[in-house]
C-alpha cells in the first residue's frame, strides 16, 4: 500500500479527527473561538499530527477531499455546540491549493447550506500566508466570493511569507495571526519584539483584528496586552483538545 492509498482508506474508515484549541480575549477573559486542527487516529501508530501525513498528499486531489472533510466536520461540530448553547466560532486551516480549486466556493456554499442553523460568520478560514499564494488574482477573487457567503478570513503565520504587505493590501482578510515564531522569542529577542510591535501597529492602522499564537507563558500574554494585542491562543491557555473536552473547558475557564 502506498501512503496515498492509506490516506484514502483513513478517510473512508473515519480515522481523521479534529482537535480544537481555544482562543481567548486576555483583557476580558472571554473565549472568542477555537482553531480546528486535524489529527489521524491511526489504528496501530496512535495519534498522528498533520506534519506526519499532510505532506504526503500535498498537490494531490486527496488533499482537496481531506480539506472538504475538515470544513464539513467543523460545521457539524459548530451545529452540535450551538445545540448545547455554546456559540463560539471555529477556524479551519486552508492550504493555498485548496483555495484555488475550481470547486472550492461551490463546496463551501453547499456545506453552509447543509447547516443553516450555523451563522456563516461562525466559520473562519485560516489561510497560510507563508504558503504559495501564487495566483493572487484567483485567490483574491475566491476569497471575495467566500466573504460574500459570510465566512471570515484570517491570514495565518503572518510575517513569515515574503510579500505580507502585498497580501494584506489585496486580500479581504478580517484578522491577522502573528506567527508563533515571533511571539515565542519576543521576550529575549528585540528584533522579534520589533516585528510583533510592527504587525500590531499595521493591524491597528488597517482596522484588522489581531491574534497572537504560541502564547506559552503569562509573561508572553502580559507583553502582548501591553502592546495592544489582547486576542491569544497557545499552550499557556490550552492545548488542542478533542471536541468532547471543549464545552467543559469553556465552562471552567474564567
Ligand atoms: O496542530 P499542529 O501543531 O500539529 O499543526 C501543525 C500544522 O498543520 C499547522 O501549521 C497547521 O496549520 C496545519 N494544519 C492543522 N490542521 C490542518 C488542516 O485541517 N488542514 C491544513 N491544510 N493544515 C492543517
Ligand atoms: O500554522 P498554524 O497556526 O495553523 O499552527 C498551529 C499549530 O501550532 C498547531 O499545531 C498547534 O498545536 C501549535 N501550537 C499552538 N499553540 C502553541 C504553543 O503555545 N506553542 C507551540 N510550540 N505550538 C503551539
Ligand atoms: Mn492555523
Ligand atoms: Na502558525
């Protein structure tokens, strides 16, 4: 069996799962959302992380199928949580290739229609800023069409790509996500701190929301608050968790 065949089988056997990592507002302590992160519950190898299997299907039609599964599963979960009175948005990660697929918009429309109880602004798409956003015209067009459906866009890993400012100007993003590599080292590295400050200033100027990822300690959180970035995600708040753990986590978070 090739790796590809194994992944096809895994989809069929429902071995993929989404974990959810909370996002909070550090100023108000509200839970403002969660990021869906794919895992493979492998029958013999245990829980595999995306780095173990997503590279195998990069640029293969299977990556589109996995991407569609992620969106459908996140919407299903949003619907279930809504039924429980838990109304927080979920973001999913979208590769550049998936976004450029001809069927992307049609699939998203269909998936949203299958979950009319879920307001479309509760689904957020994290586009990897560092990935090859090669056909900017096409990507910008698809993003605008998806925005018209009501979904929101985050530029993920912001600062790690080579044309961040071009992307910001041309793409209809609602939120910038500061990459964890800058956040992690900002307390020791004055250059990383300068980058974090710069990205926050950019977001303020352009009236975009800003969220920091990789917030591992209280010191990181305090620094971000003092710089004007109050939305955060990271191991210091919570690790990604299975969907059945999230409602209790939210209830116990204060
Ligand atoms: O959760 P973890 O730290 O293992 O994720 C590693 C990387 O995998 C992150 O960069 C994340 O964006 C990516 N990733 C996680 N889930 C998905 C997914 O559903 N689709 C895509 N394309 N990337 C994902
Ligand atoms: O590229 P993306 O932003 O989608 O990556 C998210 C990844 O970062 C997930 O795999 C998640 O597990 C990981 N992650 C989330 N919070 C932290 C953190 O505080 N520290 C580290 N090292 N990784 C984190
Ligand atoms: Mn992400
Ligand atoms: Na990131």
